[in-house]
C-alpha cells in the first residue's frame, strides 16, 4: 500500500497550518493576549512534531538518494527553530521581529525547494 500521498498531504497541511498559527500567535502575543497566544503556541508545537515526523518518514522511505531533500530537511528544522524563537521572545515581550522574518523567508525557501521551483 502506498502511503506517500497521505504523508505528503499531512506534511504540507501541517506546514500551512503552522504558518498561519505562527502569524496569529505572534500577533496575539504582541497584543497582550497571553492565554490565546499560549494555546496557539502549544498547537504549533504539536504541528512541529507532525511536520518533523512526516518529513523524516518521507525522506527515509522515498527520497534517501536525493541530496536536495536533506538540504530541505535541514532548512525546515532551522525554520521551525526560528519560528519557536520568535514566539518565545514575543511571549517575553523582547525584540523578535528578526526571528519572525527569518522564519518566513526560510519557510518560503523550503516551499520553493519542495515544489522544485528552485534548485
């Protein structure tokens, strides 16, 4: 049975939801809505686990001979790290816009690599 398509859909859908929740959570923290932002951050962390798990599974099962996917995986983990740093710093009301911008830029780069628009 081919599980590639469901894995791909869960992976892409989780990235899309994570992107939206990142922006909403960041804005909520900046507006002082701590409780709602904290909920967004917890859901976001769950999505990170789904993203990393499905990404590793697809890499190992279907793309192990393609070096570009290893680069994409590393960039994806850096993207998640920057997004998490942006959320944590926003929660502490510290400067975090640079981390957010970095996460968004890398997110776009990972998407372009994933759909083979670049490289």
